[in-house]
C-alpha cells in the first residue's frame, strides 16, 4: 500500500520542518511571506500546524526556502534507496482536482527528482500552473495529455516525451481517464 500523503496531512510536522528551514536560512516571516505572496499570519499558521496549506502555497514556500517539497514528508538518507512498487509516497493535494504525485526517486537526491503524475477521471481539467527553477523532461506512460508550456499547447500520447525549462509556466490536463506522466526534474521541485 502506498504511503499516501493526503488530507489530513501531518500539518504539525510539515510546519515544524518549514519553520526549521526558514530559521536555518535566517529569514523572517515577513521576508518569506512577501516572497511567496502570502500574509505573514498565514505563514505563521502553516508553521504552527494550524492550517493545511494548499499545494500552490506549499510549493511557493518551498521554492523560496530552496527545499524540495517531498523533504517535508520524509527524511533523506546517505545510502542507496530502493523504493518498492506499492510503497511510494503519494501526495493527493486537496486543491488539485484529483491529481496525485507519486515520488519515484528518493528524497536523498539533491539534483534530480522523478515523479509519476496521475490524472484521474475527476482531474481531466487541472488548472494549477507551475513555474520553478530548473528543467523538466516527461513521458506519457498511459492515456494522453494536453500540456501547456509558456504559450505553446501540445497534445501528447503514450510514448511521447517533452522537455522544457521549468521557469516557463506549465500546466497539465489529462485527456483520458487514468493518464500518467513520468516527470524528471532537476533540481527537485516537489
């Protein structure tokens, strides 16, 4: 059974790790919240585990703190990490329209991350736009997807791959139930 990270998240632990990352960088609540476009009180509530942050908010905070989002859900190790099928960490963000992200690489990799993105039937129209440092390369492993990168909109089918600079706004839409994408990111964004 996968290690699902879904509602309810361990918001207290996530908040603690965010607070530690912010403190380690000697950044104030005001500085981080301004860079994220959120209020200092919201950031404080997230850090104290009082609210469950949206995926967009969590992504923004981790980008400002220069940490991988999956670092909030596990601890990296300095040894090879075997991740067995069926035991991967999965995030099902409550604000994503049914999209889920399954971590294929271990949290110990600092320059590379691989995830499998699942677009279920209820997630045929996923409007969340991402933009972050680095590069991405993806391949469609089942179904088909419409992918918008910058101003270009492309339709990809099983076996099609695409690479792009991740600072360009990008978003995904499954065109069939059960669409899956394998995405490799450098540096990690989740």
